[in-house]
């Protein structure tokens, strides 16, 4: 890669990515992205989320044949990542803690 191409890459492409090496679904300002990261981390550290993650890890240790799948706490079974995180095609707006088993 020539020196000019490297400069073009650094001055044209990188600023347009808003400081991230991958594409985000949300285009947030740097301050909003920081607030979102802090809020996401706080949510991931709640007692419920910690228990759910620990439970999923234990289920994976007990069932090593389910590598590459997510444990679905609602149905109590392993599912593909796409099916679990998309709520089997129904989206995630109607989900709540009361529907999950840990």
C-alpha cells in the first residue's frame, strides 16, 4: 500500500466510522455512545444477569455438545443464537423476567 493510500485511509475512512472498527446498528455521538456503554455494563452486572450468565455457563459445562448455541432460559433448552436472541422471530419487546427460569 502506498503512503498516499495509507493517508487516504486514515483521513477519510476512519473518521467516518465514528471511532469504531466495526459497524454499529445505532449511530451515536461519542458522548451518547459512552453513556450507552455505561448503561449496558450496569445492566449486565445486575444480580439477575449475573445469575443468568452463571447458569448458562454451568449448562454449557454440563452439555459440551451444544457448543455454538445459546441456552434459552425461557424454554430451558439450547437454541441457535439467531432463534434465542430474536425470541423465535417474535422480537424482544414483549419479553420480561417473569417468563425466564434460572
